[in-house]
């Protein structure tokens, strides 16, 4: 399912910005775009995201910008200064007329000003809090979409249950009509037929077109859909499986339909099942 969230936080290295966005996918596929200075934090992000997201093609962008924090403390590197002093003395011995180094020259010398090493643990702590905050917003956005999808699936389940309940009482009548039609054709084909054999053949045909079991299984599967939606949490894979079973029963109902109302019901059920399958593939 789709989702989006982004947030920023200041750190000793600069301003961290984390952005998450996802589109529909049957499985979890994570793609990361991370600044090289933050590459060491990728395993942490993968672990945190994987623990809370189960499905979707997810794009994670983690960048480093200028910080709004106070400037980091700086100091002069004694070793660099000592080396610079030695080099300056060597130059003056070779060129007595050369002028002395100015303070600005010393400060511009590469490595003369040493920055305090970044605190990796502090950076990790800030990144952890930032990721948790973004994930909260990201999951909330997906939950809002999931609630709308669940409502859509429920409406189709109710429609399917209504159609199943409508045709249920018509099954005995359909079987009787079908048996009468078969009996008429058998009598025309065989002329005088043995009554016992005729009854046996009719009973066999009656079993073949009896769809009570299919209707019962459809009701059971519809109950599973409602149960999965009612539990909350990840349910997409379970719903996808149940939708396949609903489609199987609708196909069987269509092949065994002994009357036009049953055939029409099977066709409507197949359309509704397909609509459900399209929706549940977007539900985590």
C-alpha cells in the first residue's frame, strides 16, 4: 500500500533528513538512497523499517545537510603546528629575506585546525529517534489508507453474502427442475426405462448439481475475510489466500449451476471476488 512520511533532526554532523515513501507490492522491497557519510547507519534503518513494515515497494532517502546547531568546537593541532614551524625555519635558513608566517597563513594551513571527532553513538541515537518518528507517521498514513480499503472489502463481502443467501433457497427447486428435465430426456432417448435405474441416474445427476456445499464454503470464506479484517494488523497475505479460495468456489458454483439464477449469482460472485483480490493486494 502507498504511504509517505518525512522529518528532519539536527546532529553533530549536520541536519539529518529521512524520507520514506512506498507503493503497492506483494512483498517488501526496500531501496535506500543514503549519503556516504551516513552509510554506516543503513543496517540500523533496515532493521527498524523491516520490523514494522511487511509489504510494499519502499524507497528510503537519508541525507545530510547544513546544521542549525551551534558550531562544533575547534582546536589547533599541535603536531601540525610543530611541523609548520620546522618547515618555516628551514625556509628562512634557505631564504633569509623571506617574511614570517602570519596568523591567517597558519589558520589556513591544511589540518592546522582540528575538529573534534564526531560522537558516533550520539549520531546513532539521533538517527534512531528520527527513524522511529518517521515510521510512526508513515504507518499512520498507511493505516488511514488501509481503513478505507478494508471498508471497501467489507462492502463487497456483504454484497456477496447477500447474493449467497438469496440463491440458497433456490437450490432444491433448481435440482428438482434439472432432474425433471433429465428424466424427460432419458425417457425420450431410452423409450421405456427401468424405474429403479432411472431413479438412480436422477439421484446421481442431483448430486452433481447440488451446490449446497459450495454455498456453505463461500459463507465460511466470507467469515474468514471479516475475521481477518476485524483482528487488525497485517492481513494482506491471509486475505489474498482467502480471495483465491472464494474464486475457486465461485468457479465451481458456475460449473454446477442448474438454473439461470444460480448461474447469474456465480458470475456476480466472480466479479466481486476479483474486486476484492485487487484491493487485498494493496493491504498489508
